[in-house]
C-alpha cells in the first residue's frame, strides 16, 4: 500500500485502501470521486457512479422508473454534481410524472 501511496499522491489513504480491497475482492467500485475513478481506470478496476447504479436498479426492477426519475431530479435540485445532459435523458426516459397508480 505504501508503494501505491507514492504513485497516487492525490488520493487519501482511505481511497487507496478501497483500491487494494477491490483488487483482492474482484468487486465493482462505486465512487463519484474523480481522482479515485481515474486511479481505478488506470489499474483496470471496474468503477461506476450514481447514474450507473440507478440504471442497474431500474433495469433489475428494484426501483420503479418514475421513482428513479424523481430521485434523480431531487439530486439535481440539491446541487449534487452529476452530468446534466445524462440526467435529463434519464429523467425523460424514466418518465417523471408518469407514475402508474
């Protein structure tokens, strides 16, 4: 881990420990942190963020699409940093306001 710390000085020790754990567990890393995501990509580690997770929840029918749209809109309204156009596309696709009653 010390060797990684020297190579990835922009990351916190906690971030590096996540990379080490992921490497051993062969898991998917979920993060919105840009430095951590770049380090994961360089290391060949699968890394995804909020939008990917929401896509998975909708696709697997864990989350109802219109609820996903409402949640995503709420995140955007509360200044959560997410790619604006990708959020708009999902909100339209998932049909905010088109709830089945």
